[in-house]
C-alpha cells in the first residue's frame, strides 16, 4: 500500500530522481544551475533530456510540453510526442537537449500589449531549471519562461525570476555589512492561501452569467447567507471532503505541499493553504492548484469558482500572499532574534519593507487590480483599496522609541540605540491579527491580503521583491560608505521610520474614519482599476523596474495596455451577458408570469365576483412596472455600450466603462433582483442564490 510519503513528488523530476539517474558531474551542473543561475551546457542538457524522457515514459507519458504562464493569468501548453521516425516505417522515442531548452509557440496569439502583432508571430519558451519538471495528465511538463522574438518578456515567470535575482543581489550586499560572510543567497519564500467556491454543476450550467463571466450578474439575496457564521470552520460536507481528499492526493504527487483545508466564511466557500516554498516554485504550484481544483471538482459533479466576487452580498475570495525572506544558511530575516546584532539586522529589513510599501503603494495596488477584484476590495471580507502596513503595538512602540530617541516601555528602560542596546525580546507572534489590513506583519512574515483569488501570484511578488530590493540598495549604498557603521545604521533606521511611518496603520481598515485619515496622511485611495493603472508609467516606477532590470520601459508600457484592455473586455462581456439574459430570458419569464397571474385573477373573478384577487392584481401591477423599468434600464445599458467606440484610447475606454457602463449594469441589476423576488420560483429562468450557495449537500 502506497503511503503519502511514497506518493509525494512521485510525478516530479526532482533532486532525488535526478541524483539516481544523472551522472554525478551532470547532476552537479544542474544543481549549480538551480541554486546559482549557472547556464547548463548543451552536452549536459542532452543527458538531462534523455534521463527525463526515460523517466517520463516509465510513468506512462508519451508527450512533452513547455509549460508556461502567459499574461492571461493561466497556464499554456502545446503537446509534442516523443516519437521520431526510423527506417522501416517504425518510430523511436527521442527527446533532445535542444527540445528541452527551447520551444517555439505563437507569440502573437497571447496578450502582449502591442509587443507582438499578428505578422510577428515568433516567440520562444526557455526552460526554467529552477523549477522541477513534472508529469500531468500523462504529459511531461517542463516549466519555461516565454519571450518574444525580440527578447521581451511575454509571461509572468520571466519578471518574477528577474525580481528574485534583484532582491538576492541587494540582500546579500546588506547582510555582508552585518558580517554574514557565509551567506551567498537571499531567497523570497511564499505560501499563498487559496480561497474558492464549490457549487453543484447542474446549477452552474443553468446560469449564463457564471458560464460566461465566472460571477453572477443578477441574483436576489437569499433568506440566509453567512449571517450566522455557521459555515466558517464548520464540518466539511462529504462531497466536499471527497473532493479535498482527491485534490490533496493529486497535488502531493506533483510536489505541491498542500497542508490546510477548511470551510471559509460564505456558504459553499473553502480554502486551501500550502507550506511555504521559494517564490518561483510557489507561483508554479499555485497555478497547478487552481487548475487541479477546477478539473477535480468536475469529476465530483461540482464546479470550482475562482472569481473574486461570484456572489453579491457574501464574502468574495482572495489569495493571501504570505511573503518572507530567508538566507541560504536557513535564517529567516524577519525573525527578530534576541541579540543586538540580530535585532538591528531585523529592524533594517523591516524598515526596507515599510519603505517599499510606502514608496510603491501605487504599484502594490496595480498588481492586484482587476475588474473582478474591484468588487472585493473594501468589502466586509477584504482589505480596503488603500494600501497600508500593520505591525502591531509592540513593533510600532519600538519604532516610535527609535524615532524619538526615547526609552521603550517606560522610564526604567534604556534608550534604544540600534546595534548597541539590547532590544526587547520578541515572542513569535508579537501582536493580534488584523484582517482589515492589506499588508500585515504576522510574526516572521508579511501577509499581502489584497491579491485576488483568480490571480497569478507572480505579479504581486514581482512588485514586492523589486520594491524591497530598491530599499536595500539604498541602504547598502549608504552603509558601505559609512565611517561608523553602528551610528550610520541607527541614523538610517531612525530616518526611514520618520519618513515612512505614515504607511503604518494598526486600526480598523473598514472604518470611514480611516479613509479620511489616509487622505490626511497623503496615502492613495485607488478604488478601481482605471484609477490605479495610470501609475504603471509613473517616472519613479519606470526607474525602479529598469534600474533592477526586472522590466524594460517597453515591457511596462505593454503591461499598462494589457491591464486596461482586460478590464474593458471583462466589463464588455459582462454587460453583453446581462443584456442577453434580460431580453431572452428574464423579461419573457416575468411577463409570462404576470400574464398567468392576470389570467388567474380573471378566472377567479368570473367564478366569484366577490373573490379577493388583491395578491394577483398587486403583483401584476408591480411586475408590470418592474418589467417596464428593466426594459428602460436595458436600453440605457445598450446606449452606454454604444458610447465605448467613441473613446479615443484604452484608458479613456476603461474610465468610460467605470463611469457609464458599470453604473448602468448596477441599475439594471437592482430592478431585476426585485423582479426575481416577486416571481414564482418555478417560472424564474435561472437558479436562485439560495439554490446555488446551498447546492452541494
């Protein structure tokens, strides 16, 4: 009987497999490539490819694919078989080093923000040796980067790898100043918590809006939602438990360290959390997790919804990006430690994050911006659109003491001078949790809570890595030139606190008073995607990413265009879906039901003139008024849609969708949802919220 430990990673071409199948010198080359970024020579690549092919065939694979992550936010793959012709009409199974290292998909068919036109189709996939190959659905999947013929990054992975190198370079510089001569690498680690909904497939297939857009565009509030808080951490339903069991087993085979699963706050909502791993692999694993969730849910007669807000009135779904920094020697740089030197080092890295979040709050908002996430941010289960950082009372108190050169914790304490006096000993968790904070320190890591459930985590981590790398670069430039390291360090930390403390907020992010306070502090409140995206091309942001070679200016401007284009397309699809549902389904159904009621009233009156038909008469009157209003709002939405074509550029179109189309959609929904509450459930053309949210028994 196979155990979990036997099956874990059984479909992954990992270190243990490579050690047993590769010559020692080739294995060492692969390890250097993975750990130090050294290029693998063609001879070694051929040996790796042959071993990988033999292993995959033994596992039942007949095809391979370069598995990459284009800017659609999902993964892409083109399957090629291992077969090669030989004399006599036979074939052999081959896989060359060249096929391992490079592939050639069509670059113009993926979003590129103008980097690739239809007549400029050539693009390349390049093997990423830092992420293990794996077998999925009988296909050998080789994680790769994706770039254009001209070398521009067309994917999520390439900038992520660049950002990891940037923070590694600057982190090592800073650690050298603290005497850490044994540290050769600084790595970011991530554990992304994944929220999702599970609903019965039969109700999903009867909802056009879920089929076309991933969220419900209409839906009257059910009598019961999440008001009783009885779903959160509740007993897991048998069908869901079976799904979770199979999901765990499949993810474990792929080396994904799925750890925690539970019911979330809303009915039908759940969460999966993995153990931390390096950011590149965590990004790959999260893409696999979302893909497997959707595939396995179908096997169990359910559909997995990853939209950030599939149902109005109940919690939406996020992806909490738990982010930390560690060294190749095993030190978590966000562990406060007990000695003066460790505390000083911790405080400097803490300041690097505080400064990064303040300086690049616009980019942190942009990296989570989408039409779907706009519905979620600022609602009762998600942080507001205002970026701030939560540290807790103890850390904030220490920073205040350093800033003001005052004792911490009372007069009997010594003045805090970084690197000289011993700072207070920190417990593992220095504070309570703040679920309203967009960016919270949670013991030895930071939790970025703004990321949407359907998003790739690559984009947010590119911004985090690069912004913190910039803080560290500035610190290294100052401290490397200092005559007195300890004094310069103390002054640096104090100055950073004074300059950037406005971004620290430990209170209730849902309170309206915080909106006013944030404005007073000069913090940005970018409510919707069109508000945020123009900051992409701000001079300071272009300077940040080009300085660290994470994005070129051309790549940044392409992503600016793609964000806006995606926003417009999503709103267009949603508006057209609403109109299709209105004209072809909802109005005919409501009108027919009103006709049935009128007929019933006439029949009852004919049978007995004194019979009370007030229900029928009043309902017909109200429905007639609502159907007329819905038709007016439908035509208003159509008119708003007509105005899109007059917009002069993508930004103007996005703002138009925000200001004209979306409000028209909301107005139409309000009327239709009231109509639904009046109609016979059997005559309403779509499953209700109650039917959907409680469909999995």
